[in-house]
């Protein structure tokens, strides 16, 4: 098209110099014939290649209309040249339009054929990229962290092998304290006999936090803990706990209840509520178990809590007359177990890829 | 602790709404874990009168019994026992009844005639061993009622309480009753009347040798005893509470213990050597045969109760000796009640592996002044079966200076209110704690001086009283508030970095494992890892002997496990602590990452490392000349940060794979996260992307095997200069064309300028420089 117009312009500027004189009527007739022939061929064209052939035959360098253009110079008068040129232009643009229309029509049809040929069954999947699967306990751990972070808590960590002082003594369980018998403790051969334990709870981190962070303290302490008890479907010797510690001025038992309630609603859902129930732990007083109530009205025991015992505050270097606080803790593994309906906790630590990839 | 409802109800009227009582007790901090219905009738078994019996000509071993169960309908039962007559009242198990042995009663027809149930023997009802015939019930009972009514079998409801360490008093019904009475605002049943001893005086002498271990020892002589069975109600309650009824003397002794939390021991005075007691530490190796018929060797840490001839007759606070039992012929007892030091009882019971109802109570701490009430109760109860008993004057009460005294605690209402978030004044505090035995004396300063009851050894500080106030006021009434924190919540930078690391690993298709942190003693050696491990002093199982000093053995076990379950090509990672030994206060615990790729090659592990390093901003040097322990010597490298090794990358040594029974190749990456995560990574700076076209230059270099690709890489980067925007090693060829001891490394250099279109001359210049630089390494350009 573009090339043809160039030629046409050239033609217009030089045509009057031609010597041969042709009959204007003859040219007009030929133009019409060429046009009609082209249009007829376009109608009959079956492929885009057929259309391109028409383009070459009619509008190409040696096309019939192009040939006729070269003959314009032979006409006698400007008037004749104008008349024939206009007829030629009209025919050429008619052909060009028809050509474009037919080409687009045929391309659409050809694309439609191509698309249908390319049809695949999207359920015939032979391989797919594999994501890695985070451990269920990690998933629960991070969900818990996220909820507590949202409630304004920071996250602290500590060693899993601990001194007797951090695990027991500083937590108001001096040597021979009867409550030590509530903990089935793993001891390790390190230092003086009985001086080093695998932490039986995450509470030693409380003590490390108190010693290193000036209050106010709003911390949670997730981590691995150890109990020397026989493993079965619901008990593990190695498992995970998350513990919370708040130390500030004027912290009350009601603040503990309110924090547990806020956690319950954000972690389990707005339909859940919580309650505190008197209990006993050496490191808190008053102490409380906390239970959650499911929307169906069932109470589930979740964990232990209480106001940080003055002896524990003192061991952490804080004056109980100035600071008060609360602590709470519960199992992480159980969150994963309940969420996914895993009825044997040992399965969670089988490292069986068939288990890991379920979550 | 099993609390029997009827027993509790004797001490404090609690009504018969069992769920409400259980909730009440739970909310006092004495969690009711279970409510059981003990004894009583088997549901569905009712009284019926035998109307007539009839033989059937075709049935030799059974006959037909027609009964009336009070509804006027004649019922027919096939029965294999023949001991009943018309008019007898017998227990009829109606169809649908589930017998104590689990058998369900169905209308099973015999000879085409169905049976309306089953007549029961004693044994079938779980009442004893008698299966000689159908149980004939005493007459004179209504028909169609539970058979237990005819037998005086009452059902007992038992609350199973989780009594925690701070409440020794609740190991007796009285302690629970006291709390319940205060909560309900009702009076506790008054204490039994004090018993006035009478002449003639009779004494059982007492000599306490070790007063630090036994701070009080009382005896009183009671005569006129006739040993026989206890009343049904007492036997029933003892059974329900988990104790076997024996005879009236032993039963009363146990009953008093379960009620008053005062273990006690009635000794037959006629067989008590020297008519008295000596309380002393055992001699090393001294032997005693305890009531459970076991001969036990004592140590100096154990306390013995001896008769006045110094013959051991009991382990103090734990268990009596075989020779101290009450006999059927006993008429006179010396009733002993004592207070033993709790920690020593616990240690002794632990060491001997001998726990008894008495030791469980003494090790928690019984009331050092509870003998009076317990003694009176003993007499009151024994008098039911021995109306002629005599309590003799001459009782002995030996005490040592170690006997605990009541605690005096100053309680400030402001402190109580501050901790509970609700205001309590002096009157409110008194109203709450006086009913549970605390006596209060207001001070001029607005505080209260509290004298704690001797049965509450746990109450020694103000905060203990705060808990008592909260407990009896009700936790649920203290409200729920949220503290106003000024601290922003969030993860630390390190924690954020750990999460990112985990996400990248997961994105690489590697799943997270959590192997056990304990290893068998030889696991580290099997993994080819040097060094000692920290031993567990008291491992739970063989194979869990040491703390891991490396994550590697655990993950190799996981790979082996998966292989053995036909799961090959498994990729796992673990982020966890390892605990190598140290001379410090604690082992040299640190956080590590290990990645194992089963069925993969060293290059795959290096690729993981590169991706992690890029994502985390880690730069560590890969040093293949430093082969880490336990790895393939020709396919592994140490990752170093400065001079410090921070990791391992490569492949597991085939010997190690063999040792762990892993058949696949295993690529491995290990990193010390305590080091790597601690460093703040540099933040990537923006480099403008060029608008000008880039040119690619492919170079195949034949490089001697002695020269690492890393060196070639470095030489290319340095020589190519600023125009080099990307460098890829895209082909490695070893073979004849590369020659011996060398390989061909094909690199694609992408060249681009920030400010112009490169010319052929630019590209040629780079090519020349690279060729020159690499030729110094012995590389030649492959044509």
C-alpha cells in the first residue's frame, strides 16, 4: 500500500511529460476491469496467502493497476490525466480496503483454527514445581508469634540447655522444693552433677529477659522444652511451649485475664472466650489455669498462668513493690495437633515426607 | 484425691447437684478431673418375686421361672440355677441391661420360648465370688426397684480432684469441706467432741532420737476394742475412696486419714515390744519387712519407728512393718500420730521406691497440730463398733523444737487491691479469709496481721494471702482488662531474617523436618564427625544418649527413614539448636541450619547456598581445599567468613551414607546461623539498568583441572571490567577435545555500557583482555 502511494505521487509529478497518447476511456475500462477482477479474486480467496497474491498481482510493482498508472502519462490533457488518475486512485483504494478486510477475516478464521488445534486438557498435568512445606509446629509457632506481635508483644529466645538456677531456683523452686517433682527433668553431664538441665519449660527465658531488659516488658518466649517422660500418642519428651511475660507498673490479675481473652479471640476466633481458674505454680501467685470455651460451649484446658511471684521478680533483679507482672504459657505442638486433627503427636516428628507434605 | 460426695456432704451440706458441686470445687482451684459413680446397683437390674417355676420336658439343664417385677405382668425367664422358691425376691436383669462383665442381656429364646431377661448371681452383679445360685435378696422390699436397695448398697459419687502441691490439707475431706463451706457461706460440721481420757492411766512411751526428722509423736492407749467388720456406710466410702475395707480398727484409722489428712497407726499394745516407741534414723543396711511383705534395706537417710526394745516396727511416715499389724484378737491399741519433716519423707520414699497414702501426705505436709481433732474422730468412729472402748489417761505428746509454728503474715489491703485490680479493704479481706481458718488482727497502719492456720504450710507471704482472697472472691469476678503497653510489638531483626531464610528454603522446594535432638552415642562418629557430645545423665531410652552436636545425623536418619518407605529424592532442612560440649557454664549451644538433598549432587547444594547467600546478603568464601569432616573429599568445601568456618557445602561421604543405610547420594549444606543471622546484611543499592543494547560474548576456555572455575570466574570479572554485566558458565566439557587433565569451560559474557551502544571493537577489546588474564591461569581459548 505504502509503496504504491509513493509511486502514485511520483507518477503525478512526472506524468505530463509522456509522449504516447492513449484513450482515456480505454484506461478507465481497464481500471474497472482490474478492480472488479481483484474484488472477485478476493471473495474467492481461501487463505491469507491468496489475498497476498491478489495484492501483488494488482497493487504490486508489476501489478495491473500499477501498470495502468505508468500509462497515465500517455494521456493528452491534464483533465484526462486527472480523470483517469482519480479513477485509478478510487479503484486502488477500493481494492486495498477489500484486501485488508478479507485478510483480517481470513486471519481471524485461521487463528480460530490454530486455537482449536492447540486445545489441551488442563487436568493432564504430569509434573509441577514443588514448594517446600514448613513443619506444622513451625506453622503454629509463627501463627502464635504473629497474634502476640499484633497484641504488642516482642519475641525473646534462650538456650535449651540451662542451669538449675535458671530452670528452677530463680523460679522459686530451690533445691528440694516439692514442686520440682512436677517436672520430670533431664539432666546432662556438664559442670557439677545436677547443675545442668534440659529446660523443662520456657520460663528460664523470663529470668534472662528480666536480667537484661529494663521494664516495661511485653515478651513472648517460644521454644523447645524437654520432659523425661515416656512418649505416647499424646505426650512427647521433646516438645514446644510458648510463654508470655508482662512486667510493668500496676499490672493486675485482671490484666492477665484480659490479655488471655484478647489472645483467645484473635487466635481462635471471635466466638471463643476464656476463663481463669485457681491453680498452683511455684513461680506465680496467684496462679491460674486458663481455659478456652469453644463456640459450641465446650471448655478446653489450655495452659498455666499467674502473677509473677515476688521471689521471681527479686531473682530477676526487680523490686516487687515497684513492678508487678503476669506470665502464661502453653503448648505449641497441641495447637498444630488440634488444628489438623493429628491424633498421634509422634507422627509430627517422624520426618516422613508423606506427613510433612500434607501441610 | 478421691472425695466421696456423701462424705463431703456430712462435713458440709452441699446438696445433690453433682455438676454444681464439681464446678464449685474446680473454681476453688481443686480441679475435678472426673466424677465417677461407684458401687450401687447395675442399672436395669430390678427386684422381682418368683411366682412359680416349671420344668420343660426337653430342657434338662434349665427351667422356666415366672416372676413378678411389681407391674403385675407375669414375666418368663429361663434359668440354669434351681435354688429359688416361689415367693423369693431375686435380681432380674431386664433386656438391654449391660452386666458388669460387659455382657448385654437379650431376649434369647430357648426351645422357641423367649426369655424376659436373666436372673443374677452375686458374681454376675460384681458383688462377690458366689456363683452357686441366684442371689436371694432379703424379703420385705418393694418389687421393680434397683436390687441395691434391698442390699443396702448405696451408690457413691466420687470426685477425682487434682490436688496441687500447695494444698496438703485437701488430701483430706475436711480440707475440701472447709473451702467449700467458706465459698457457700455455710458452717462446717462441728469438730467431734473432745474425748476426756479416763483412769487407769496407761501409756505407750515415746523417745524421739532424731527430732529434726520427727518433730511430734503422740500416743494414746485405747482398750476395750473388739475387732470386727465396719458398718456398711464406712466400708462403702472407703472403697469409693480407693481403700480396701479390712476391719473396724484399720478402717477407722484409714477413715480418719482420708477425712482429717492425719495418717495414724494403731499398734496392738500387747505385742508392742517394751510397750513404747523409739523414733530414730536407721542404721546403714538395717532391714525391715514392710506391710506389703517386702524386705527392705534401710540407709541412714531413712527414719525408723521402733518399739521400746529398739526393734523396727515401721518406716517413719511411709509404711508400717509386717509385725505391727492389728490381729483379730487385738483388744488394746496404742494409737500413734506424728509429724515428720516433709522433704526427708519425700527423699526417703523416692529412694525406697515406696509410696503410700501416708507418705504422700507427710511429704506434702500434714497439720502439726491436727492430732487432737483426728484422735477424737478416731475414738468417735471406733465407738460405733466398740461401744465399750476406753480412752486411757497417760497419753504422750513428744515434740521437738523443729515443730512448725503458725506463720504470721502482714497483709496490706493496698497491696492486695493493686495485684487483683479490685479494691479490698480490711473488712473485705477478713470476711474472705477468716472462714477458711486465718485469724486476723487489724493494725494501726491499716494493714492486717494474719495468723495462718497450721494446716496451710503454703501460706507464708503476703502474696499467698492475695491468692486466698482472689480464690474465694472468685477469679471470674475480678474482671478482664488489657494493660496499656507503650512497647511496640514485633520480631527482632534476627527473627525476621530467620523467617526470610525459611521462606527462601521453602521456595526452593525443600521441606522442613524436626528430628529428635538426642542421638545415640555413636551417631556422630557414624557421621564422620569428630568431637565429644554432651551426655544425658538420665536418658529415656537407649539411642537417646547424647545431645546432638550437629544436625547432620538426625537428617540422615530422616533420609534413611524415607528411603525405607520408598520415598526417594527427598529434600529436607532443619533449623535448630546443636549443643557441642564446652568448658563454660553451659554447652556451646548455637543455632544451625542443615539442608540435605537426597539423590542430588554437590552442585545442587552449592546452588542452594548461592541462592540463600544472595537472598540473605551473606558473603562467605567456598574453600574446597578445606574438606569438612564426614563429607565427600573431592566434592565438598568449607564455607568461611574471614578465617572462621561458618558452614559446609558438598556431598556426604559415601562411607557415612553407608553407615546410615542411605543408598542415594546426599548433597548437604550446613550453616552456623548464630553467626550468619547475627550480621546485619547490607541493603542492596540500586544500579540503573542501561538503556543501550547489550552484546553477548561466548568464550570456551580449556582450563587445567588444577585451576578452579572460581579462579577463572574471578579473572574474567576483573579483566572484563565495567562493561561486564553478567557472567554465566553454561557448559563444562571433559573429553578428548579438551585434552588430559583439563576441561573446557564455556562462559557467556553479557557486555553493556550505561551510556552508549557497544561497537565490535569494544567487544574485541574485552575478548583480548579476558584471553590475556585467563592465559595467566593456564587457560587457552578453544577455537
